[in-house]
């Protein structure tokens, strides 16, 4: 088994477990069934797709995505030290798996890793560094502010992931991004749900409000893998839609 394939399977397994943890944190029943079929389906699909010659815009988008996923992980880890809410450590683990998925694209195409050697809260991209500093400062004020920071991170993430899908003609890139954006939609549902339970409302800043409303009106996407076109590739049990 190749290193890339084994990395993908491990990352997928963790994503399924962590999606279930997020569902549990929202008082949803856990999904039924195992994830091994979905793990293999995603790994097989990735292996089957052509290695391409990426344009510079796509390379730049992948590099930024690697830093953004690290930003999300690092902010949630920091907030988890301050607030005893399961959502922060659970989603921090999920963001680590997102980082691992992006790293697979970096490895496949020989793209230098902008996160290499950088500790928690340290970023190569100045915009990402400033955003991290602002989000941590905001999240330090209260648990509600911390949840707003989480929703904003997912807002940015979904916006940039959708931008990649709108402009990429590369199936292997789109396969990874489709499954990452599904995870980000789950995270958004988690943070906004936690805010609603505190009588707070999050308003979209990057994606449209209509898109946010549509995400919140739809169920958690646990136990499902999407193909590069956003169609269901494999299922291994979904959480209840209640």
C-alpha cells in the first residue's frame, strides 16, 4: 500500500469518527454502520484520478488552503485551552485531518509546504497570520465570542473551498475539496447551533446569507463520501436528521 493511500485511509477514518463526535456534541444520535467501505472508496477514487499539470492559480489556492486549515486547527486548539466545550477539541482534530488531506495534494505535486516547521499560531502568509491574531483576540473575550470566531473560520473556509471548486478543472483536487467542504459545513452547523442555544445569531460574512441558511437547514453530512463532482460516492450510515 502506498504512503499516500495509507495516509488517505487514516485521514478518512478520523474524519468519520470526528463527524460523529460533532453530531454527539449537538445532541444528535451517532451514525450507524462502519466507515471502512467509505475509506476505501475515497482512497480508490483518489488513486484512479490522473496526476495533472496544475496552473499557478490552483497551486496558490492549495498553498493558502493548507495555511487556512492550520489556522482553524490552531485557533480551536487555543480556544480549547480556555473553554471546556467539546466542540473546540473535536473540530481541532478534524481540522488536522483536513490539513493531512491538503498535504496529500502538496506531496502529489511536489508543492513546498508553507506550514513546514511552523508551530501553533505561526503562519507564512501575512493575511492568515493577521486573521489568526484577530480571531484569538476576539475569542478570548468570552465563550460566545469564541463560538463566533469558529463560525467565522468556517465561513472563510467554505468560501475559499467553493472558490476552488468553481475554478478547478482537476478531478483529484476537486475530490479532496468536495469532502473538505462537507466537513466545513458540518463544523458551521456545529458552531451556529451552539450559538443558537445561547440565543445568538451568526450572520454570514464571506459566503452569502442564502448559502448559510441552506447549510443550516440541511442535516449533518456524516457517513458519506462525495466524488469530485459533489455526487455521493459511498455511504456508511448517516446521522439522524432530527
